[in-house]
C-alpha cells in the first residue's frame, strides 16, 4: 500500500507576497485617508485637511510597510524621511503626467484624465515599492558580517 499523497500547496514568491502586502496596506491607508478627508471637509479648509491627512497617512503607511509589507526591523525618523521622499517623488511624477496630458489636450475627458492619473499612480507605486524594498527597508549588514561572509565563501571554495 502506498501512503496517500498530500496535495501540493503553492506559495507565493516572497517578492510577490511583499508586493501584495504593500498594495493592501497602502490601499487600506489610502481608503481610510479618503474617508478622513470627507469627515474633515466641513471642519477645516481642504488644503489644510489634505496636508494633515497626507502627513499622518504617510507615517502610518511607512510603519505598516516596515512591519507588514517588508517585515523589516528598521525604524526611526530616517526611515520616515526616506519614505516621505518617495511620496514626494510619486507626487511629482503623477503631477508631471497630468501636466503632460494638459499640454497635449487642454480639456481632456474625465475618463482620459483618470486613465493618465491612475496609470501614473500605478507606475509610481511600483517604483516606490522597489525603492522602499531595496533602499529604505533593506536589511543592513555590518562590516564584520560582510567580512565574515566573504571569508566563509572563500573557505567553501
């Protein structure tokens, strides 16, 4: 008799899993931010509300991305500053895309405008994911660990 075979379960590639967590965390914070803006709309000027919500949501999203998306132990103001720079670059990219659209079409339809904005946002999000993963939340090795790793590699060869 043979033992019953277990069905094989497929696990996501770690990079894909991290990206899915990144999208869920970032999307969740984005939706919550949108709700907060609606609640603040009648209480304070929209420009002030938007600035406040942007700062708070960036801090919250950075914490979530560090802990959940990338499962990194890196913390502190440097991480928040680096993440904030990625948000600023993303903002500049999406704004630039809309300026390009308006230079080609002075009055685009809402569908075209949203298509350009959402496409630019998706590209900016992918770029932000890569920078956060490779630069901001990458695990750092100390000089001793690097030297030890090289010595181990040399001995193994």
